[in-house]
C-alpha cells in the first residue's frame, strides 16, 4: 500500500521543488547555440587544423593536437620552456615533444592549445579563428623544423 509520503517522494523526483517541472534544454542540440564555449573552440581548432593536416598529412602522423582550458603557470623565475608560445607572461600553446612517460611507455608529440588565453586575446570569433590558425601554424612549423611560411604554402 502506498502512503502519502511515497506519493510525495515520487512526485518530487519528477518535478523541481517549486512545482514547475524539470528544466529542459534551452536550444535543440542541432543548433550551434546549444554548443558550449569549449565545444565551439574545439570545432574551431579542428577547422584550423584541417588545411594544415591536408597538406602535411604524412609528416604529422605522429603528432596529436589537444586543447586545455588554462596553462599551468609556475612562478619560479626560470626561462620559458622550449616549445611554448607566449604572449607576454601567459602561454598560448605548447609543443610537447615525444618522449617517455613516468611508467616508461613512449608518448607521442603533441601541441596543446590553451583555450582561455586565446579567447581573451580575440575581440570576435573571426579574430579568434585567425589567432588559432596562426598559433597552430607556428607550432606545426616548430615541430617540423621549418619556417611558418612553408607550412602555409607561401
């Protein structure tokens, strides 16, 4: 036999505490507005990487591209690490060479783009797309040991 308490608990699990029902999504998942800032940035990186990868596909087979929200900044006074692209004191991206991890397993080289510093330096989405492209070109050029103009095909 169901008691009034059971009924209230069942009812509470379906509705919020103010009785207005469950909140749904604001936009359908098919619309671009439904994507988070991080998801839009990831798509922007993929769009910027596509023409570079199309031209340098064979040379970039052992390179990964990753996105991190913010860089880990240490205040130790040492010179900046190799492969780090800075804007002032804040890293925008980093090229991590291939190596060996703590457990002795080999790791692949990777470019890490830092989303928040890049977004902070762009005034609008088109400027952000251009900045991401420029940073990727710089880092891929550093990885391959060529000038950035060679990567762009100029």
